[in-house]
C-alpha cells in the first residue's frame, strides 16, 4: 500500500513527463521484469562497497538466456534514460564501506535523507536485485535539526552555542538533509524492478523532497541498482 505522496504511472513516458504537484513527490512505474538478475549477480565478482558496472563487460557476461534477458532489461533502461537527456549509471553494491554511526550523526545513504540540487533535478532509481530502497512520507518525518534529541546531541558535538554558526555547521555537514521517522511512521518500500522518479530539494521546487534511504547493508544479497 503506497502513501498519498506516491503516484503510480503506466509507462516510461508518463514517468518522465508527469509533474510533481499536489504533494506528490514520488512517481513509480511498476514493472515485473522477466530476466534472471540472480544469474547476472552470480557472474560478477565485486569487491566490498559500490562498483560501477561496465556496460561492455555486462553485455559479454557468460550467462544463460534468462540472465541475458536481465542484462538487456538493464541496458534498455540506461538507453531510455540517456535518450531523455539523463546520465544514469548501474552500480553493484556489496555492502557499504562507511562506518556505522549513531543515528543522530550519520549522513550516509542508509539514513533517511533528501537528495538536493542547485537547480531543478530529479533522482531516478531502480533496484534490480537485492534489498530495495525505502521512502518515508514527509508528514511522518522530522528533519534532523528540528528533532530535539538529535539537535541536543549535535550541539554537543559542535561544541558551541545554538546560534547561526551552529546552523551553518548543520548545513555544512548535511544534517539538514537528513530526517528521522516519527514514532508511528511507516516507511514504504520501492520494491524490486520498479522504476522510480523522486523529487529532490532545490530552490523553487513545487513539492517537498522525497525522503528516502538505501537498505542497511547486512548479510543480504548484493544489490544491482540503477541511479540517475
Ligand atoms: Fe538519495
């Protein structure tokens, strides 16, 4: 069950051309892809961390028919996004290398956050394999500097007064792009295979940014992720 901030669309063109408005800040094109992405992952030998996938190498992987379909589906997404003027990439994610920090401090992709840009821009996402990203409705979240316990914790780390220098420090360290779920919050899953376009924070945006996070790197399977 998706929250009211998400609109489901029926095609790539609709995903590309639908405007964010009326509090809708995430668009999802649900798909059930036919390829065997596990077969692709099995042929890739990634180091720990994030590895950009080389398309030539991907196209020449020795996989069976179902794996070949998976590769073609990913390459087709890349082509479609490039044709729309975007710069997508495919990443293989075998855990993350950042150290796990305390929730009030962490500013990595596994902490709920908004992407930001200086001009109009969106983020595109698709998880082909592994755990999916999560979204958090804006009315179920509090931005970190307005979370009392987080603010107190960070003020102590800052080691100064709660003044404009502290506000600048919060901004410099990206804390004002990170959010904490309210107690009854229900994050929604982006799912596997679905293509998403989500709103970023930029001056003049007609909607609030879509709050989202990557899944925690655990013992789960490697992720195959498209991002733009
Ligand atoms: Fe992000």
